[in-house]
C-alpha cells in the first residue's frame, strides 16, 4: 500500500505541479518568496502529488491581524483528489504557521475548491471576484489558536 508523506520542500520542486494544475501547463514566472515562506510537498511513493505555499502576509480583510499568513498555490494531482492529500497539506501547513506564531491564514480560493476549504475550517469573507490568471475566486480565512490553545469555530 502506498503511503502519503508531507514534507517541507523548495519552490523548484513544487513549481511543476503548481504550473500543471493551476496554470494548465503554461509557463508562468514563479513568484519570489517573501521572507519566512515555506513550501510543502505531499508525496506518494516519492512522486509529488500535492503542493502548497505559506507566507507571512497582511490579510486584506483582517488588517488588525497580529501575525497573518497567506496560503497560495495549493494544487493536488487529479489522481489523488478526495484521498486526503489536500487535507494533509493544510493540516501540516496550519500547524507550522501556528508554531511560527501566526494568528490566521487567508487565501484567494478558487470557487470550485470552496467546499474543501470550508471543510478545513476556512470561512468565505468576500463575494466572488475574478483573478485574470486563475478565474473566479473568493477570499477565505481561518483563525488559528494561540500557541498551546485549541481552534474553535
């Protein structure tokens, strides 16, 4: 049986899946990573099947947040969707952000992925908007518990 692992990675490793899934294979320049950014890669039998990036970044919908982080570039291979890959990436990412003292995570979520993010505890905080490079999105966020606390919804 194949085992899913999630590990910290680098942008060069995560970029190909991000490009293939979120940009439909179009060559797109990779964004520069702000200080503190980390990338996670989910692997099955050594193959990258899911990726996500977390960066410290001000939240446009919660400017008073003390230590907000942005989730970007979440992508999973179609062959593993629904098998827990995305959940594993988000769970690990939120734990790492909380360990860095983050108090919330926000993202521009693709409309087809809204249900996934809601099941992970994120709340939609904007109406639908269009991102030229990625289609319809909504702003979402999740509050993180203080260190040593527990998240409540």
